[in-house]
C-alpha cells in the first residue's frame, strides 16, 4: 500500500459551515489548531457572512495549511 493510500485511509474530513461567526471564530480556530490528530481535511464554508468572518479565516489560513493534511476555504 502506497503512502498516499495510507494517508487516505486514516484521513478524517471536517466540514464547517460558518455564517457571521466573527464572535466565536477565533476561539473555535484556536481549539481546532490544538488538535493533536493532524490527518485532517478541514473544509470551511462561509455562507455569505456580512461580518469579519472572511478576514479572520484568511488571517489564520497559513498556520492551518502548515499543520493539517488539507485546509480548504
């Protein structure tokens, strides 16, 4: 079994819908970042937020891309 197949086998995907989450998003992202299991595919879906949700996610995107298998926004 190749490395990519082994990674896929243990990969967990988390899909997170967000709407106007600026109040809770920093705390949520900090909690997510502290996870010790790094074979995660994180998918954040912004459902048209009118607050600072987009800016908060973009500010944190690089640190998540470096930690997890995949971070999509």
